[in-house]
């Protein structure tokens, strides 16, 4: 999967109302430099950790073992998506083996 945002590029010119020509650098310089304006967004100076293509790793976080876990999971009852700190997270309602329904977490 490729990042939707690679790096900031200089806009050379506006082509009509719907396209821009950008100055591509590095290995992207061999690509066609004209893009729809809908894909262009303003650049704001930030730390390098906020640019996805410069992150150390693109792997998902490892599963975290919960210390008060009552044992192995018997079944996933439900799931939901929530948004915390502008990031999407999935939460699961789980039934553990040898536990009653009122102990679901």
C-alpha cells in the first residue's frame, strides 16, 4: 500500500482550473508531473515524524497483552470503530473461555 501523501512539492503552474504541474524530485522525477487540483493540499511546516513517508515503520502495532485478561478468547461478540486523537481505532467486545456473558470485556 502506498502513502497518500509523499512529500511537499513546488507547484510550477496552474493548468486551467482543474490541474497543477509540480516539480517532482528523486525517484518520482520520472512520473508525469501533472495532477488534479483535488489531490493538492497546503503544506504546513511540521516535524518529520508527521510525514508518513518518513516514519521508521509502516507495520501495525503489535497486540498488547492485557494483564487482567481472564484467559484465552472464546469468541468476538461485537466490534466498533472509535476515533481517539484524530486516529481511528477498533474496539472488540470479547467473551473469554470459562467466563459467563456478564463478564464480557
